[in-house]
């Protein structure tokens, strides 16, 4: 065995397993299997041109050398990003812990109670600090959260406003520049007219449905918005505020002055800067808007036994259900980062947060008072952490950078300085020395922090927050470590067993890929530092773009989108801009096959397109005749086709080239959904097939961990004609020559986790990437062959093969009274996370094993499914008291004095021998979804509920 080969460690099946697997499938070689799976006319004619593969040891040395090229200055730029301190107990036990970072989105609540509790904590933090009734479980970043706020306020306009087409949205000029850019992006396709101006001179015209404010403002000034909000309410104008989360510890909660939505980022709560992300945004609103809130909400409910339980609430907003009627996208979350931010609040508690916020304010006050002693004018009359100094910016910048310090320079005669949690008195004195030199004066030294407050009484926080027990219990490292571990034990993650989720590719997140994200040279870089200070990042990001461009067969790549769903939206916006550039702005019809991902129609509508659904044949393929008919019918307005390849049914459709040619014939562009790219890499590519743009899920095919439902990265790769329109950024130059406005807040999106995909590609190389795809297809077809006598696979290719995933039909079992959900829950008793349930076909399981799983693990999973099939045979429709209907079985059930079930305890909990040495116990029985939605509770219980009488 070549111990230097990363591919050997990443790929699960061993060489000696190959013969048995191929024999089970019924082929002589992997090459024969690939020939029978993939249409020959779309195969790559030559190998990918990538750098030779590195060993893990070589890659770690490489990442260290690149990290050293980043210049980590003391940075006070602000603009929504501030250095924070990640408590080591959180870094080690969450960020660096596969028990947390390899978990999946908590659709299966019974095996996700730990994550769900951590997210409920996060929602409570947000609701308390913002003073709002309801908060969601995170969004992608502050800018996209602001765009969602605008969309919500547009959707909930009064009937008369909708009738009169009231479409103006006011944006204060003190809002962050990247947020304004994102508002522009989202406003264009929705037909919203943005009006940017001075909120103190706003005329509250009836032409406006909403207004957006920043608290504190971009330059640090703290405004009292209570009068503005009251007057807006009088004129039926709803308001949203972007609020700095740490400032809300000291500032009056926006909810107290009547705003409708509060958004922001929780990056200041212990999350590394990471050159822009990933960071968890927040979104809080009133309960009356709960049906319109974007993303996910975690809510309280009960299980079968009436015990307290948590689950994802209000799932009717799920895109697979609402499709083109969806108001946003449920995939827009940053769960791992939200968990960390919530745990930061748990660790520090209200008193710790007050200490941090007071100290940051005192640091800013100390700078303000001392620069005035040097003869400068400090322009902010009120502030939390940012001082604004009238000075010769060029002179200050030259001295500051010589001293390895970054400030923000909004104009030639103003310097802004935003202090942060990591700043100390020595840093303050370095700042003062810089301004002294710029003024040609002797340095003055601050010996103590100022005790003066620059926050007026009208905006000072008077209300308490985080009174719940969880925020007042775990303030020592021992206690927090045990609390984190307690939650982790409730969750089934990839470190326990395979997670065979179709369409979600839960593959190995290798330790060598993950290690660099903890390095301070990668974590402590602000996204808006001068580009020459980020040489290491620039090398990685440029090379990753080149790698992905080569892999997809396209001409250019943007790494900006922060999720796959955002990548869909970005790709469609680029197509939209392309048509406009050709004088064909009227093209707005998007054809989408009925089998497509539910996110596709939602993204198309968000991009201002009208969705026309095309039919599928009985074999699950695109109905070519129906596609031709609809393309011809809409030829003058055809903008795009959204297609997933291999199809969502797990098949390489042989007619894909013909499908693309039809769209091109009528002037449309083809967007290829990259969700199933794990079956393409090294064998074919969207570019070779003939598409024009695709998004890639780096958190699927390219090994970024799912993190319980985020972080994700969804870059878009585009053909030559679309390169000029790749998204830009208003602060740092990125994108094409005719770039669309920003898709996410940071210039390169979630740059920190792009290191993971860069490492994945560097360590696999062209040969390793191709082998990964071959083994993904091998593993899927092995499962298909092993279970085919027991379960029917709905769709397969022309030669009977699956791609990298398959759909197993569970509908016939209804005759036995067994639903697909029963099988999903019973798999928990066998120690497995259920495959994707009822997508894209109701009553089915969608199974994708990935290349990372060994033959032994595949066999355990197949044995579990076969055993469950026998249990189905034993069930009867008229007797629901059976092992499937009662699953999952908890430890409490098994150890209870009474056992009122017609089967043994052993059959319930230990149906197979391997469970005796590696048993996962769900902490609750099945959750009651309907009860939770009828009694929506989305925050922790107040501490009074824990007090004894």
C-alpha cells in the first residue's frame, strides 16, 4: 500500500474488495461499469490538466508556506467584520470536532437533538438581544440577510399597497456598502426600486413599502431610530434594521422601538474573520411574519411519549414542497457557525458579554479622547466601537501600514477606526503613536481605559437578556466541555456511521484538509484588507478557481456564492445579465424538468424568471418531445433551462446533448445544477456536455463539511460568453468586466473553507479525482445489486446501471401498513441515518453511499435494509404495534420496568450482532411535528420555569 497516496486514504473500498464488488454487480472491471453507466459521447477525451497529487504531509507543509504569505496586521477596518476571540474550548470541541462538523441538516430530529438544542440557544440569543419575538437558525451573511428582509417586507405589503404596486424601498446611506450592493442584486428581478439617501431627511411618501437602517451606522455613529420608525409606521412603511450583535449588549434593542425585522451577523461571537467567511447571519422578526421568515426555524414539540423534543419547525416552507411559490431557500444556513456563536453566548453568559461590550466601548472612548489631545477632531458624537477622525488619510495610511496596522479610509480626510474584542491597551497606544507621528507630535500614552460612555440615555439598553438557565450555568471550561459533549452524544454524525443521503454526498472530510482552517494566518484576515496583505489567500483562491474551471470544462469561475442555492441564483443572474447585454432583456422563461431539485424553481423566481415545468417520461428522463414543444412555444422569451446531471433520479440521461442543443437553438442558456458533480469529475464535465453555467456544491463533491446544515460554498463556473458578468464587490475589485452586483457580502464569499476544497483537489490530483468518481459509481451500484432482490430501484440507465445514487421504491409496503418514514426511523435502531426521504418521488428512499465508505460499511448498511425488509414482511396493516411503527427505540424504553410490545427488547434495539459493540441510542422517540407547529415555541424556556416553588 502506498502510504503517501491521499486517494488510498480517502477512498473506502480496498483493492482486495474490488473483485467481490464487481462480481456482485456483474461486471469484469470498473472500466466496464463506467462504460455501462456513462454515455460514451460525453466522456472526456483527455485527462484533467491538474498539478500532480500531493501527500497529506506535503500538503500540510504547502498550506503552512502559503499561510506565511498572508500579512496579519492589527486590523480596525470594521464594515461588519471584526476580529473576535474563539474560546479554545469551542474551537477544540466544536470547530475541530467531526462529531459536530460532519453532521447533516437536522431533518431526522430523533438523531439531531444536540444540534437542535444548540440552535435553539442561538435563536434565543438573537431574540433576546434584538428584542424580537422570533429568530431563525441563521442565514448566510449580513448582506443576504438584509436582502431577505427586504423580500419579506415586500411580500407582506398591505393589500392596497400590492394593488397600487407600491414598490419603493428606502435604504439609509449609512448602511454597509456590501449590503447596499446585495440589496441592489435582489431588488432588480423583484421589481423593487431602491432609493438610497439620508434617513434624517426621508419624506415618508406613500410610494414606499419599507425602509432599511444600520445600527450603529457604517461610520460608527449611533442613531436613535425610534422617531423614524414611529413615523414610518404612521405611513404604513415597515422597517428593517441591520444591528451589530455585540453593540446590542449596550444599545437599546431595535424591537423596543417597533421595527419589523432585525438582521446582522454573529461573527463577533467567537467566529474567525477567515477573509470573509463563513459566518452565521441572523434574522429576527415578529411572530405575525412566521410563515414568511426565510431559512429554518427550530421549535419545541413533544415526542410519542409526550417528552420534550425539538425539530425544524414550519417545514411547509421547504422548497421541495413550495417550489416556485417559495419565498426564499431553506438551504441558506450556517449551522456550524451558529452553533459556535450560540455556544460563545453560553460560555460567557450575560455578564461576560457585558464585560466584553463594555471593554470594547472603553477602548474606543480611550482612542477618541486621546486623539483629540493630539489636536484631531473626532466626528462621531455617539458611538459604540468606531471613532471617526478628521485627518490626512494618505499620511495616516502610510504610517499605519508601516506599523502593520489597518484602518478604514472612507475619504481623503477621514479615518475610521473600529475597535474589537482582541484589542488591548498596547494596541491603543500603537494607534495613538501612529496619529502622533502623522501630526508631527510626540506620542502620548494611555495608561487606563476611559470610563466615559458615549452612548446617550435614549439608546442605552435598559432591559436584561439571556436570563435562561443555559446561559448562566457553563462558565468554566470543564462545565462547557461537558455540556458540548452531552449535546454531541445525542447526534448521529459521519464519525459514527455512513450517511447515505441521496443528492447530499456525505463524504469524508479529511483531517489534512481541515487542519489549516485553525491556523491564525488564515483565520485572522479581514476581507477588506489590501490585496497585497492576502497573498496566501490570493494564491489559493486563484488556483482553486483555475482547478474548478478545468474540472468543469468552462472558461471562468466565481467563488462568491455561499451555498449551492445561492450558486443557482448567481448563475441565473449572470444569464439574465448576458441576455440584457444582447438587447434581449425580455427573455424571462426558465424551463425546469419536473424531477428537478426543489431549490431550482425557487431560485428561478428569485432571479425574476417565470418557471415553465417540462414533463418526465415513465423512466424518469426528460420528455424530449414536451421539451421541444415548450422551447418552441416560448422561443422568443426563452432565457434558460435548469437541468441536473446525472438526473435527480440517479441516471446519466443519454439525450442530454440533444436537450442542450434544443435550448441553444431557441436562444436560451443552459444552467446545469452541480449537485451530482461527484458522478462527473474526471469522467465528463458540464462544459464538454455543452452547458453554459453550473454551480458546484463544494460541501458535497469537494469535501467541505456539511456542519449540521452549513457552511456551504456554491461557486459558479461559466462558459466564455458569461465570464464578463461574474459577480463583483463594491469594496474590493472582483468579478468580470461587466459584473453583476454582489451575490454575498465578502469578495470571495466563505474564503476560509475554500482551503478545504483546494486541499482536496491538490491531494487527489487528476488521477485521484477520476478514481473518486469511479468508486462513487461503484459503491452505488454495489448497494443496488445487493438489495435488488428485496427493494425495487425505480430508475436506472439504459444498461441497467445507477449513477452515484438511486431511488428505492417503498410505496408497495403501504399494503403492510408501512410508510417510508417508518423505514427511515427504523434505520436509526440499526445505527444509520436515513437516506433522503420522499425526494424526488414521494414514498421513496434516495440512497447515495459516496466513495469514502468501505465495503464493510456498505455491507452493514445493506444487511440493515435487508433485515428491515424481513420485518416489513412480518407487519400487517391492521396491527400498527410493530417494530417499525414504534421505531426508533430509546434507552429509556429498553430499561423501563414494563414492556408492552409484541416483540422482544433485543429485536427492538439489537436486531443485528454489530450493534452490540457500537450502539447509537436516540435520545427521543418520534417527534410530533403538527403539535410543534400549532404551539410554536422557538426560544429557550425562561429561568423561572426551572425554579422550584
